C-alpha cells in the first residue's frame, strides 16, 4: 500500500511540475523579470563545489534549499551556517536547522539574508551625489516539514515569507517549495525533484513613489500640486523547477566517488544543467569539482571546485567545514564557506 501511495504522490507532483512548466516561455531569456532574485543564489559550500548538481543527493542541511524532500533522511539534527562573497561586494548569508522528530520525520527552519552596503544617492541633476545615502537588503524566513513515506520515497514542503527593501520602498510576499527524493533499486541511484518559490507576486510600495500632480492642467486656479503615488507593477518570484540524479560511481571502506546531475528550468531564463563530482576519503576529507549553468544562454557561471573536512568530536557530534569556488567569467569569482554541526 505504501508503495502505491508513494508512486501516486510522485506522479501527482511530477504532473504539478509539468503544469508549472507550461506557463514558462520555452527557450526565451527573461532575465530581470522577477522579484526577489536572491532566492536563486545557491546555498552550501558542498553543493556549490559540486557545480550545483545536488537535488538527487540532498543529504545535509542544505537540502532545505535544494530539495526539502531529503531532510527526513538526515541521520541527526544539523545546523548549517553559510556565507558567500557575492558579486559587486554583496554579502549573502544563510542559516538552516533540521530537527529530527524520529527516524522518518523532520522539521526545518531557515533564514536567508542578502545585504548591500550604503551607497550615495545620485540623480541626473546631482551625479556626484545629493548628500544622502541609501541601502538595500532582502531576507526570507522559512519553515519546512519532511517525512519518509517509505524506506525509498520521501517528500517535504517549505513555506516562506520573503521581504525586500530598497531605501524607502518595500515589497513582501509568500511562497512554498515542494521536493521529493526516491531511491531506486539500480545501485542505490537517487532521483530528486523540487519546485521552489511558487508564490505571490511582489510590488514595491513606499514614499519614493510620491509625486505632485495637477488633475486638470487646462483649468486655471486649481491646486496643481496634489500629492499622488505612482502605481508600481507586481512581479512574480523566481520559480525554479529542478530534477536530478545522484549516485555513487565508486564506494568501499576507504573511498567514495559520487556524481550529481541536475536539469533546471527557471521562469526567468533558459534551461540549463549542473554537473558535479565529489570524492571522499574515509569520510573525513572531500574534494569536489563541477560545472554550473551548462547550456544557459548568455551565462557567466562555469567551473566550480571545493574541499571539505568532516571531524567527529564525539560519537554523536560531528563538525563539518566546506569551501567552494565558482568561476563567473568576466565577473568577479564567487567564494562560499559553510560550517555545519551534526548532533
């Protein structure tokens, strides 16, 4: 019965994914047409080192971002802290926590934050600055729940609140993520699927849209400085559909070589693929390499690499550290560091 339930749920979610795909415009780049683009910045030094081919693995706390269907499979509670030196001196930080409720269920909590330092306000008439300064920031607060329906099939859901601020303007919205993970009988190969950021549209509102307006410029003697607000448009969040596989090419008591391949379909760009490898020596030292955004039109991302260490403090407490690098071509390279605690 559980097997049939798992297959039915997998079919329903795949159908939902195909319906979500139907609203995308195929092979058309729509960069810059979504709100909250910080939700597309990848999380976790391990996943980035593998080129983002992680949906079929999803076996650490970064599964909260990549595929929430994997959090119920984590062996212990896990806390993840990640920092990224993003492009243009932007700081991107992520904190995630997975709390095990038993062998087949887990809760998750995460906070994503992007911040930009203060900059001078410049206008057409004051190109050197008006003397004022402004800043911009974005954050998302999320709660997740995942469970293993069978010993091979698991799924999860995330609900998140998203907020963005630019000087005096603000926008907010709500979104959900859905993820599934299925372990096949073919050498333990895993199939993962996730839909991220399916939610409301966001619209900037605030006093910066305030203008003065003359409602009847033909008529003399009326008030020509009536306060009004410009009506801003609503923009969708960056909806992302991912499907991927994760498998071990080699595994023994000393060595493990894993591969991850993801196909990604965003609503604000063309389709692309992420590829990655991870080599583990005795489960303590890790070396990773990959390639991001393969086949992406006008993409700058490319080769990635990373290393990791895993140190058991006690029989039940483990500390992990991961570093990753991503080549952004003509832009500055991106570096990510992550620290994790299993307990």
